[in-house]
């Protein structure tokens, strides 16, 4: 998706508008009937939604009295060593702005898949936060109870999945397709555990290809083929 130079509304403007109106993200989502995951990911800077969404979001704030300034004319770029500070101020001659880093998302990722990944990551974030607030329980013959150990496994699983999803967004899908037979390798086991995750989308037989790449140095790795979309 090509991102225009001027957006109908920026993430900073959306947050400022909410604060001005005293609204939470949940309230904006309920009142505007806009997709919640798009608002959350937009305001955190993870991605830029489609233009109709941004125009609708701006319109929602405008109907509630928020006035957006017209974009100012772009000023000529300054030299890296130029500064608005007086030249006599210490350090003025070496001051310069620093560009902000952005998250790279692979170009060939379908929007439907992208949205599923973001939704899954948000759900994992919420689950991680919930589990981390729970108290540990002692076991009869072990340090922790079976319930606590199960919650710990779930916690680390959610953390691991979010990392793998993040790498998937960058074009590094390392999870193979779920095996039809009982798992024989660690890769098979992980693929089975994450069979209902967006990680299963487009995974293909990535692990097998990685083995082939390792046996044939110098050959570039290819992007995994896309499989059918699995509902979460």
C-alpha cells in the first residue's frame, strides 16, 4: 500500500483528540464503529491504516468539535548543522534533528493477513499482562503447582509467538506447516502448537528449505509460499 505524504489524521492528532474529548480507545471504537485493531495499531505507530479509515476517524473527531489545523507549507530542508537556536548558544553549531525509525513490513503481505497478525499480537499482549499479575501457587511435591506451571508455559508461549509474528511481518517465517503425523522434530512440535496462529499463514515448508539452504551455501532463501488463511 502506497502511503501518501499527507495523511487525513496522524497518530499524534488522534491521541490528542481523544485526550481533549476525554475518551479512551475503547470509547472511540464503540462510538465510531471503526475497527478497533486499526485504531490501536495506528496510535502505537505499528502501521498506517487505509485512507477511508483515517478519513472516517478524522470525521468522527470533527463531529465532536475537534478542529484540525490545515497542514503548513513544507519548509526547505535545513543543513544537518543548521539550527533555530542562537549561534551563541553552546552546542548550537552541532545540533541536528534525528529521523524516527519505523517498523518494516514485507511488501507482499496481504492486508487480511496483516490484520490477523496484529489482532493476534494484541490478544497475546492482553493475555501476557493478565498472567503476569497472577500469584504463584506452591505444589505438594514440587516448588509450584501444576496450574502455575501451566500458566508459565502459556506465558512464555505467548511471548514466543509474538516474537515469531514480529519476524513474520519482516518476511522471516521460520515455522513449517503443521505435520499430519505425530511431531518428530522440535520444528514439528512448534508448528503443531501454533497451527491456529497467523504464523501458519504462508509458512509453507520453511524449515525444510532452510536445511536445503544450509547444505547449499551461497543460494538465497525464498519467501515462504502462502497457504490458506486459517481462522483463529
